């Protein structure tokens, strides 16, 4: 059985630290990344949204995962 999108996105974030909607669509066929991110945050994961722009003026969100150790290092 294939893991659900929430598990796949979490694993990707834990390994690579960031993901965009285009990556989620390409790698996991996930059309609603913002919904998955919302559920992960509700489960207690710290994920920061960065608004980015393409060279031609388009916009997209880059989601960045922060683990416990990352948060402790940042606070010091």
C-alpha cells in the first residue's frame, strides 16, 4: 500500500527541509499541498511558509520544515 500524501510530504520535508507545490505535484501527485501542510502543522510540526517570486513575476510558496534541533539552534 502506498503511503498517503501527509506521510510522503513529511518524510520529504524531514530529509530535504523544503518543498514547493510543483515538487509535491511532480513527486507525489499532490494537488493540495497547502492542505497537507495545514494538517502537518495541526499535528505539531513547525513549517514556515516563504513567499517566493519567479523571474517573470509569478508567485509560489516554499514550505520549510524546522525540526526540534533546528529550532533549538536558532534560539541560541
